C-alpha cells in the first residue's frame, strides 16, 4: 500500500517537473522572445527527427525557419540562430 503512495507521489512530481520545464523554456527563458518552432525550443528531439528520419536535413529546416520567421530564430533548446 505504501509503495502505491510513493508511486503516485513520484508520478505527480514528474508531471509537475515537466510542466515547470515547459513553462520555463517557452515563457521565462531569455531566448523565449525569439520566434521559431516551439517544439524545437522544448526538446532536442526536433533536431534528432530531422537528422535521423530525414537524413541530416535539419540544416535545411533551419533555412526554412529563417524564411518563415526572419533573421533571428529559436531553433535549439539552448540557442538561437
């Protein structure tokens, strides 16, 4: 019974931690003001998807984002281009 309580508490803590990460990266981070794909701001999986599934086409995706959003874009979790 006690193990179930710890499992639920751990699950709630994990969900709250993930919500905190999302809020910070999209709203509070200094780079959040730059335009760009929000999924790319949240996780590096966006880059990995283009590098693995589309065989290294992430550089071309960044070029497309520059055409859509302008000179400065948010294209990485911890960086801008």
